[in-house]
C-alpha cells in the first residue's frame, strides 16, 4: 500500500540529489518547526532531539506539508502549470506562459534610482503597501555581518522597500522571512524572489497549502540563470583588486559590472564566476520565473527599463493598478529585440539543465517537455 510522501522522500529525492535550490519553501510551510536552514550549503535540515537526517515522526503520522510546498518535488512543473494556467506549457513556450510582455519604468525618481533597472518591483510594492493591498513584503536585504551578502527580510513600508531594492548575486532564502510575517500576524504579503522561490506561487496552489495560498497576495519573480557562493564571489573580486567590502552595486549583462568605493567601476568576465555557481542552480531549469504572477528582469539593451512578463490574472490586475495610478511608463517589450532574444536564449539554456535521464523508478520527478535548440 502506498504511503504519503513526507520529509524522508523529500530529503532523498530533492535534497540529496542537489535538485534542491535552497528556496526554503519546506521550512516556511512546516507547521511543526522541525526543519531549519543550513546556510553553508543552502539546504533544509531536520532538527530536534533524537531526529536523524531523514526522520520526522510527524511525517510518519501523515504530515506531508513540506513535500507539498516544495516547488521541485516530483511532477512539480506539470502540476504548477496546470494549477496556475489550466494546462501544461508547450514545447515552444520555452520561457513559460504569459499574458503580455512589456518594458516598464518607474516615474518616481527615488524609486527609479534605487532599483536595479527600471524600478518596477519597488513601485509595485510601495503601491501595494500604501493602498492596503498588502501589509508586508518578503524579500532580501544586505547582511549587516558580511559586506555585500544577502539575507531574508520582511519590510512593511516605503522606506523598507527602497532600502532593500536592487539585486544581489549571492543567495538569500527569502521565504524564511515569512516566519516574521507570521509572528507579526500579517494577513497579506508579497513574495519577491528568484525563479526557484517564485515557483512557490504555484506549489502552494497546486497542492493546497492553504495558509500560504491565502497569505501570498502577489509573487514577483526575478529572472535568474544562477547565483554564486559568497566566498567565490569575494575571491573573484579580490583577484581584480576589489575588496567586497567596498562593493555598492553589481549587475550582470554578459559581463559582471561592479560599482565600488567612491566612484570605482569595473567590468569582469562572467566566466570567472562560473566555478562558484551554487550547486542548486546547476540543475534548475527555470530562468524566466515561469510560475510567478509577474516575472521581471533587466536583460535588455538599456538599464533604464524592466522587462516585465505578466503571467497571471492577478499579476495583470496589479500591473494595471500601477499603470492607472500613473506610477510607471510602459512600452511593448517587442521594441527591445535584445531583451526578447535573450529571454528565449537564456531560458533555453536553463531548461537543458534538468536531469531528465535521472528520473527514479516510479517517475518520481517530472520529465520536462523537450527544449528547442539554442
């Protein structure tokens, strides 16, 4: 007789095989607080006296919430596609399904300057907070203890959004900040995260993780091909005479653009960072945050506009609200051929990572649809 999959299956099928991206959805959703996060290798771990690495007596009694929240467990892609869009994506939809593709730029100068590119994410979050649509944002911020590292953060006002704007290319398990949102009894929050974290938008819906399905009012996904270990990134910077403590901003557009010190700026070869890719990124097939409400990124020919992929009706409603409020300028994404070509090319490269030949007996993991040639 088949048993309900629980932490034991999640640990062996996802964590041990490095399919785990470190998104921390399992920890966020665990109702018993028996999972914690191991920052050193970006993995969930079992905690509690007398517990083994794959033991959970709550799981033995029928609790399966960690497996339901995990956006990389078994047939995740087909389940999430169907829940969010009513069907699975086709072979040609290499960057996922969408309702529209736009280029967007914030009109507010402070918001625009704080953002990584066009400032759309910050503009939407501030609008959501100030209109009462959300009462918090689960995101990341710079760590106080280590220069230019990132950690999960909960923000609840305009100042917090501005302070946490911009991209970091080390990894923070943003959903861990949901603990603080729960402690503060926030009812509606926005989740901002990379592709793997944005997939929680689909897993909580597809597998009925009701608490977070109700609480997450909007998911903004950041286009992401990979992140790097903190020590590896610092090592590459140092090899070019840059102290990571002096870094103020990083952007990647075919090369690593680094702003540091008073007015320092360097461009470093991206290939030097590749050996320091996090293990969980090496098998992630989702560049385009395909299960977010809105996916965003700065991959176009200009740093001044956010490539915006609207995927769900909820995302469309939010964006229309920001447009109607006069907070952003909007153009068709097709006006930027560089952005459109990179979206398809980088999505295709990422989709080739999933180990379709390593599906265990019983078809425990999804055999993704074939990819088109790069």
